[in-house]
C-alpha cells in the first residue's frame, strides 16, 4: 500500500492531468453530437474486433463439441433416408372389386454413430477400431459407412469396442453397381494405394466413362442401396477378358476419418433364415 501512495505522489501531476482530460473528453462526447457519434463508431469497431477474436478463440476450443453435434445431426438425417425403409407389397383384392393398398412402411436399417479410435492404411490387412461395442448394439457382419462413403464391415466386437475390416483389406469383397447403367460388379482392393479400390466383372457391353459414380446395391445384406463407394478414375484395358477392370477412387478418405456410422440390418436374420432353409430343402 505504501508503494501505491509513493507512486501517486511521484506522478501526481500526470495523473491529475489524465483525470481532467478524461472529464473533458466525457463532456465533449456527451454534449457534442458529432463527437459522440464518432466516439461510438470507434468504440463499436474496437469492441467488435475484440469480440471477434474472443469468439474465434472460443470457437477453436468448442470444435470438438461442434463436431460431435454435427455427427448427431447427420445421423438423424441419414436415418430418414428412404433407402432405410421398405414398403411391402400389400395390395389386396376385396369382395367389392376395389383395390386397397396398405401404405405401411417398415424400417430396415438402423444407424449408430461411432468414433474412430484407431486406423491403419499402410498394411495389406487394414482395420479400424471404433468406440462402440456389444453393449451399444454392435454385432459382427454389420456394415460401416462414413460421411462420404462406405468404410467396411464389423469383424470383431468386445464390450465397448469393435474392429472393422476396412475396404483397404486384401480379403474385402463387396457387390457394387454403376450409377449410370446399374451394372453390378465386385469391389476389392489390390493392396497398392489407399486411395483406390478395384471394380471387377463389369461387362464390356456396359457404357463406362471416367468420373462415373459407383454405388452400393439392393443386393447387399449389410449396406442400404445407393451409398457412395467412389468414382471411376481409370479404365484398365484387358483384351483377354470380356469384363472391365475399373480403378475406383474411394469416396472415403481413410487417412483422416474420425467418425463412422454402423449399419444394423434389422431384417438380416429373417432373410438369412429363409435362404438357409431354402438351400437345405434343395440339397
């Protein structure tokens, strides 16, 4: 406290002048409209810049929360896609010869968001680890997609985690189609680049061009139809075969994926049971 009084005593004249200057400026800005408007403009600009920088800093620290919020919103929107629902053919012929159509729709696919906690892209057998497991509803053989396109399928599950066989795996095989012509083929990885997979068994009678879109099909048991797989980057000639070999740039960037969606086909068990029963009867 003694030092404060010594400081005031030493600089009394300057401090007194500063107080009088502030009082004079306050009178000037209060009773002169022009100077008042100029002062408000300057003060607004300064405070605006200050709040802008403060908001930028606050936004940086809120990025994680914002990202998680966007994932939840994206999940809700994806769950409403028409590909996740199926309407059974329920038309019935009634006695008075009118047609009654039951418009009831049944949800086929449920989506669950999950955070990626581990990922590899440089091996021949690449996997992702997600922070969602058996306790949260994940089971083996569920499809996994990302914000841009499909990722892979669940192969192993613990209580709170699951491993996903990536598209970048030498054993990955999945049916896909050309959006332009609906011709179907098989997606697999040649183990060369994490940016590309290969689409095989597309007949040369199909019209194919670079940039064409490759999608999932309704023939899949783990993915809804029309999810992005990628786009055709190169058409590889093969005169010894009647099929194209197409190099496909994946829609998913596996090097920076942070969140995925696990897809639960609610009708998969019913379909499998029926198909297994049919095969046994024909054996």
